C-alpha cells in the first residue's frame, strides 16, 4: 500500500452523485493505487452523511446544516438561518475529521468557496494545497449557467479566484483550453499551472443492450435518434434543439427523433416551445434517467447533441457516438470536423444540418468517424494514462512541501 492520503473538497453531495449513477468515479481519485485513502468533504451538503466505499479506501463525509425532518422547508430565509446557526459546528466537525485523517495533500475542486476551505485547512495542518478548475466560469456567467458570483458580482469572484490561485501550490485546469485561459489571465502564475485531464473508465460503456432504448420508447428501427443527455438549463443551449428540428424538416429530413434524457429549470419552457412549433412528433422528453440508460442511448444514437459538454462529451465519444458541439470551451480538443463529430460555430444550425444530411447519405463515413471518436477520446482520457500523469504531479507537490518542513 502507498499510505498516501488525499483530502478533496467537493461542492456537490453524495446523494446527487449517486442519483446520477457516477459514484464509481470516486475511485478515480485513488489514481490507480497512488493514494491509499481519499477523504471527500462536502462542506455545503444539506444533510449529514458518513459513508465508506471500496473497502474503506474511499470515505465520504458530510456535516449537514439542515435537520432531515426539516427537509421540506420552503422558506429560503429559514434555510439561511439554519446554515448560519450550524456553520460553526460544521467547521469544527470538518476540522476534527481532517485532523484525524491527516492527509498528505489537500485539493479543492473550484477556486472559490471550496478554495477557501482548502486553503484554510492547508494552513492549519501545514499541508500542500492544489486547486483543480473544472469549468470556464466566465463563459458560464455569460450563458447564465454554472458560474460563481460573490454578492452578485463576478468581479468580486475574480478577485477571490486570483487570491486562491496565488496561494495554491499548483493549479490543475482539466483541459488545455482552461490552462491557456488561466495563463493568459494570470501570466505570473504560469509555472504552477498544469493540465489535469478527466479520466474515464472505458469498460463502463461496453456490453450494453442498446435495443432496449428503441423498445422502451417505441422508436422504429429506421428512425435516426439524435440524443441529448444533460441538464435542461441555459448554458446547454436547449432551445436550439427546436431550431435544429425545424431546419431538418425544411430540408425534408424527417425520419428522426430527438430523444432527451434530463431535467432542469427549462424543461417546461422547452415543452411549450415544442408544442407551439408543432414539433411534438419529433421529440421525446424522457426526464432524468440512470446512467446505464444514458450509455445505451448514446450507443444507439445517430449523433449525440452536446452543444455544451464536459464529461458528457467524453462519454459520448467513448460510446462510439459522434458528437454535435459548438466551438466553445474545450470542445475543439475532442471534436474535430470530419473526424470525431460536428463542430459548429455558436448557433450555426445550418452547418449542423448540412453535416447530418451528409452522414445520413454516407454510412461508411459515419462508421469511420464513430470509430475515430472512440480512438481519439481513448488516447486522451484513458484511466491508466491519466493516473500516471496525475500521480507524477501530486508527487512533485508533496516532495516540494516535504523539503519546506
């Protein structure tokens, strides 16, 4: 055993991750045996939880601020009062848990509130601190999606971001795009910025019975499935799905169905728009579905629509399904026109439709890009390769800290 320990602060909570069916990704943080144990702290979880996974090598700890019998409170101010009242207790419980765990390195998965937690406990325990960056928060802010603001201000959030980056031992953006963006914004920090790609377990996408999707949703074998799996929220360009359907119909390409797995704040508005445009026969809104079904859906799809995608895009290509993406964020690192999918400029529906018509009429080319999609994403994101890279970076941080002590 390595006897090395990683402490990781994560914003979500175990219940949500389990619901999505991605709790197996916790084991990735062990980095193929580099770490003996990993402790996950969810400092903003509503409810308390204390769980051990994978022969107790994974420990998940939540010190919740909302008593379970108050889970149905609808008044926000009461929830804020609960949070403020229990916050000192939460800090003390987290401190005791971390001190007992005694990690070799502390990692936060954003440079904001989690960054504060990571930096605070790294100073208290005199442990090295790294921060991983998983989103383009500026882009998310523009798209009214996942971002961070402090007192409603993105400007204040950027000041905190700079401070956390400055104090971190290393900064780990999860793509080349994000690495270059951070380097451009903070050139003085360039020496400690390293790409930290997401790993993916390719075994998870094998041996799925994809015919079950057509059976369950009564989709004829001749209909092409254009799939969408994700949150129905502004940053995912969900209303462009209707524009895509209209454009396909204008080109007399009508033998398709857009099958949507997911939920979100725009679901009702999307359904209303579909009805207003008389597109009901081309859409199925199936709601939230377990991960196994999502994988089956991607494998049975003609193309998967990932206008904006992170892990969902990696999973799509791993399923040998070419993707439709907008040329924003890190998409160009994975989606290459005529090789792994369709990469269009933002809202360029005409380009997407023309490409879909081409691949519909050229099945040999479709098979070619489907295979290339898998090979491309495997070379970049296979678990063993990524773990080796991450282990080396962790070792450098730990070694430097040992020399300081």
